[in-house]
C-alpha cells in the first residue's frame, strides 16, 4: 500500500457526504473512530484511518480507500505501460471512476452524471 495520509484523508472526506457510509461505520464498529477522525481529535489519524478501513474490509471485503491506489498495477507483460499508468477519474468526484486507462480505449462516462471521465496519473 503506497497511499499517503493526504490520499487516505481525501478518501474518507469523499465518503462522509454519504449517509450510508456513516451508518455502515457504526454497523462495523467504527463509530467512535469515525467521530474522532471527523472532529480532528485523533492523536494518530493515519493509524485510525487504517483501522477504520480495515473494519470496512473485514465486514464486506471493501475498504473505502480508492481501488486505484490499493497497490494494484498491471502485471508484467500486461497491455498498457506501467510506468505511465493512468486511471479514469470522475471529474466531479461522484463515482469511483473506471480503472486503468488503455491505449485507444473510448473515454468512459460517469455512471451518475454522464460526464466524460478524466485520465490522471496514479500518483497525483
Ligand atoms: Zn462519476
């Protein structure tokens, strides 16, 4: 996992708009962690973010950290150039994007807004 604290915090902030996320945090036993993180009262924010993400993963296999930054990359010999890997991102941050950008691929659109997704490098 090569995700930095700013990316982890950004992932949490994206989810906070979603009432279902807050409900789910309670359901997986992360209500207190979430409260501390939201209030900026966490003495170890990165550790607590990781712990909250782990609770989500343990519950349904899906953490809230972005999939594109969980450390996946193309396997050796896969199509696409790993060194210049780019990912489809939602211009409005409304959806989770569309994975790796392949050469010649038509531009995918956001499933929520219909806006064309934007190709960005893996590391901002
Ligand atoms: Zn979108």
